[in-house]
C-alpha cells in the first residue's frame, strides 16, 4: 500500500443504514466512496436531518459549508455540510441542491458558526439561506457585482478599483485591462519554448578559443 500523508479515519460500520432508517424519506441518496460517507437529503428536510445527526449520531461540530456550481443542472448549486463527530472521530458530508432563486434552510439554529459559513456561500455563489438574519457579503468588497465562484462569472469581473489621488479615496471603474491577457505558447515556463528567452544566453557554452578563467592557486599574489 502506498504511503499517504492524509489522516486515516476509521470507517463507522453500519452508519449509512442507521441514518437512512432514522431520516426515512428525507434521504435521497447515501453512499460510501473514497473513504467518505455522503448523505444527500431533501432541501426542506435539511435542518431536521442535521439535528438528528448532531443529537442521535454525535456529529457535534459543523466544520465547513461549501458550494459547487453545475450550470448544466436544473438545480445548479450543490451545498455540502461537513460534520465532525469528536467522540467517534468520524466525519460525514450532508448534501442538498438548489437553484438561483430557491433558498436553503439556515442551520444557524443548530450551529451559530453557520452564520459566517452561509455568508461565504452567499457571497461567492449567490445562494440564499432562509433564516439567516445577517446574510451580507463577507469576502468581496461592498460594491462588488456578481458572485465570483459561479462558472459563468467572467474572468475579468465587471469593475476594477483603484485609489484616486485626485479624489483621495478608492474609486470603481469599468474594467479596462491595460495589459492584455498573456498568451502562453508553450506547456511550461521552463521548457517547450522554441525561441531564446531573456537570460538564456547565459547558459550557452563558451565560444571556441575563449580564455579559461584562472584557478585560485594560479593567481599571483
């Protein structure tokens, strides 16, 4: 078996069957893959599912909430909740789906830390959370337009900002791109180029007949 520096978490045998029995029709899918347990639940059953996982299955901590964008899906956003059981030394992922307009129930009533995590997902993806009373941007600037982790967000963004000496403040302006996008015509900056890059001439061998530098012991003092 190859060495792997990732932490090894012992599997929790029978967990998925027990969770499916406890949650009933709220479970859409439950699977164990690549050493991880993932439970997909109905969006409107999210809070109750998390409550049961916390109180009955000992997943006391909400470690992270992440978003994923699949534009080709009807419900383009996938929201994953990563839960940790301190007493069982085990992790589980709870997954729900949503679209641009349908809010996801907030879990701030179960884990207050979710307030910040839901704000991150809202800021980066535009996903709404019903029940979060402080759903403001948290990572981007106040005047930021759009949600940068969406797959259809332009790489250049919509506006750029700079400090104006005339106005003595930060100003927003349409993107101008004063420097064009750099065109890479080789696979790597260190190999593959078919021309001499600046500085490469230093690696060239000496021309025939070029003087050989004296060695230290040959220098007359």
